[in-house]
C-alpha cells in the first residue's frame, strides 16, 4: 500500500440554472429512457415553477463481431 501525497483535483458537476429566475436546479423531476441512445429529463424550478426538457444523446454501442 502506498500513501498518495499529491493534491486531488475537484471536478464540479454541471449545474442547470433556471432560465426565468436564475436559481440552481440540482436534479431533474424525472428521467425517461427513450431508446438505446437517448435519455430525456424534465427539469422544474422549485423557486418559480418554470419547467423544461433536455435530451442526452449517447453514441450507439458497437456490436462485437
């Protein structure tokens, strides 16, 4: 076992902000698996009630030959 002494770098999570009031939205209200390459999220602001959807697209998986 070895002791690591170098400093660790902190990588912050991406943060969504409300387009109406600017408040931080930490997590989606719900997420939906659309297909093998897409996930849809519904975001809703707790402060003002503004809601919007985002879709995350992933590269298709390569099938083994």
